[in-house]
C-alpha cells in the first residue's frame, strides 16, 4: 500500500506497524467486517418477513397452516440455535441436490445414500464442480443467510405474534363495527398498530442477531473470526511480518467492535421507540402527550 | 453387537470412561443416541455449575448496579455492559487465548511469608476455562434481570418493612430479596434455558475437546461428518434438548410456586412459558 513497505524487515516500529496493518491480508480482514454488516442487512429483513409469515400462519383459520405456524415459532424455544446453524446449511444443500438429482438424472441406477456417502450425479451437484470459485463462495454465503433467516424468522414470529395479540381488542372491534372485512381490519388496524408493541422484542432480537454473527465462522465463511485467528497466530521469520501470538489483541478488537455495534443500535432503537410511541394508547404514549400539554400550558 | 453393549461402551464416553475409540464404521442409531446422550453430561455440567456459581454473583452485580456508591456502580455497570454487549462466541475465543498466554508453570504469588504457585494450566481446558466464561456471562445477564426486579420492588413493601423497624440486612433478607426473586423468576427461568442452550458453543469456540470428550453437539457433528447424514444426529440433539428444557421449566416452575406460596392464588403471577427474548 505504501511505497516504503517493500522490505518490512528494515522498517522502524511505527512504519512497520503501518505497513503490517495495511498488508493485503489485513485489507481482506477489514472487508470481512463488511461481510458481517452485509449479512445483517440481508438477514434482518428476510427474518422479519419470515417471522411475519409465521405470525400470520399462527392466526390462520386453516388448521394445518396454523399447526405449521405453531411448530415454526416454537422450534427455537427448546432447541439451541447453534444446532440449527449446523443443521440447516447441510440439510438444505442435500435437499436441493437430491431434488436436482431426481429431475436431471431420473435414470441413475444407484441409490443416492450409500452407506456413509451422499452421491448425486455430476450434473446435479450444487454448485457444479466446473463453476468458478466465487460461485462456491456465493453459494455458501447463501446457505448461511438462509440458515440465519429461518432461525431468526422463528424468533421474530414469536415477537410479532405476541405484538399482534397485544393490540387492544377494542381497536379490532371498532374496525368490525365499521364493517371492515377480516383482511381489511388486519392490514389497516392491526398491522400499523402492532409495531409499537413489537419494537422492544425486535430490538432485543436485533441484538441477538448481531451477537450471533460470529457463528458465521462455524459455517465455513471467511468472516472476522476466521481472519482474527488467521492473522493473529504466531508468524515465524519466513513470513514478511513475523510476530508472536497476537490472537488475544485481535479478539479484543472484535470485542470492542461488537460492543460498539450493540451500544449504537441500542441508542437508535431507543430513539425509534420514542417516535413510535407518539400518539399511541400506551403508557409511553400517554406520558409524551402529558409532557406536550404541560409544555403548551406552561 | 447389542444395544446394551453399546450403552455400556459409550454411555460415559464423554467423561472418559468406556471404549477409547469413537465408532467409525457401521454407525447405528443406538450409537448415536448413546454417545450424544453421554455428551449431554457436559451440557448439564456447564449449565448447572454456571447457574449455581453465577446466582450469588448476579445478585451482587444487581446490588452494585443499584448502589449509590460510584465505586460499586461503575464496575458493575461496565461488567454487565461488556458481557451482555458482546457475543459469547467471541468471549470464549478471547478467554481461551488469554488463558493460553498465562505462564505454563503457574503464577508465583509472593505473599510475604509464603510463596504460592497458582496452577494455570487447567484454565486452558474446557471444563474450567469455558466454565469461567459461562459463569461470568450468565452472572451479567442474570445481574441485569435482578437489577430490573430490584428496581420494581413495590414501595409499599419497603415502607411496611420500615414501619416494622427492620433495617439493613434483616430488611434485605426478609423483604427486598424474596420480592426481587419473585419478580425476576420468570425472566431468570428464561435465562437459565438460554444458558443451557449456550453450553453447546463451548467445543466449537477454541476450547479443544480433550481426547474427543465433548458435549452433545460435538458428537452430533462428529456423526454428521462421518455419515454425511445430518437428518439423524441433529434431531437427536434437538430431542435431548427439548427434554432438558422441559425439565428446567418444571424445576423452575416448582421453585416459582414456592416463591409465590404466600401470595393469594388469584394474584399469583403464572410462570409464563412463552419465550421472552432477553439475551
């Protein structure tokens, strides 16, 4: 990156550090923070949508749909989420390959599961063994996002179904009195009002999601934990930047990063709560109203 | 080989008793159930020990956070902030790296009269190192829960205690503490469930499984990798954990009833089994 970095062994301490921290591997490390934030940006809306679907399914009039919704929302209650993170990617991968196998090579004579092997025909492999390296990377990231979305969708469904039942019954009765259909009263009355009840739960969920992102490492993605271990490990003099075991400092840096991320988002959520409580029939909304009228009269 | 034989060979494999080698070929359902079940010993050990040790620590943290004295409040605040604001996964890694850097031969503590050598080696092993992290982590989460409950102890109860002439320790032990526990119990139950779930992270986070003695998820991943079939071992872990969760809910429900035994039946808060997201 800098001109003087060509021979690190001759550099003074500050320059050495500067060169070390801008080495290509460190640039990749900094980019992996982007991977984490990107995953958050994709997963959060996906999980929210899945959660909304799950919460709606729980209220469905059709019994199998309702059972599905109940099953989906309660699956995260008794089972550790890490089990899902390990299970989902490989299960989805095998399911997709199996489906493709059935469609693409219907006259394959051997069974797919042979003892301790899972073999599909070459054309059904996902991604194809001939495809570029980035396709493989993208596919593994896709599987990770899917796993995160499904698990956090189940958490979100818990929060949203709680919020839906928390909307005062009188509001829905008023909607019915106005002759709104079930669908109309759901979209026009329930959905706009439920967010203020959902926000505390959702903000908590966001924090849990943020704190779950290092688990990407378990899914074999080159994320910040991977780089921290890789870069921090002791380097002998055969490397251009030899140093002892610095993993402790790298992990300290990650710790600070996460502390910053969670405390910033906590502040943002607090602000959003103030906004959303405005004019709501809740304690916070009432307190705001009183504060406003006091200001006017004073 | 009969299933009973398998149970004898692998039932206590997770703590190093029985067969030395893990099954590699001809893996049966019985193998998977037995070995994953034996791994559950570690989950129960980590969860129960961290909860038991963390209980008094979390009460101390809650009192510290609620205290007027800044020398108590600020450290408690920071402790809770650091452990609640960062991922447990990173905490495990960080602690492991820190424990590894401790001197091999132990730390010599020079007290004026005697010299003590504190053994540090065992801290790099999961049974102690991971337990320390889990203990600190659950103390922080439960501390926040107890702090919230401490702040919502009804004013009337405290005034009544004052009116009876109770002060200091007596007032705390007879009025404030029982009331705090009663209010915090549903959230604390939730925290306990999450803690047991979090114990599955231990062997995926730097702490090596010594002689392949791991927890339930460690063995489940072992089988999933060996058989390349995730559809058997992971549902087994899931089933074990659902049983464990139900057991916890029952246990904490019994304690909840005991804490509420003086409250009029209709005023008793039911232990809500709906999951709260406090982590």
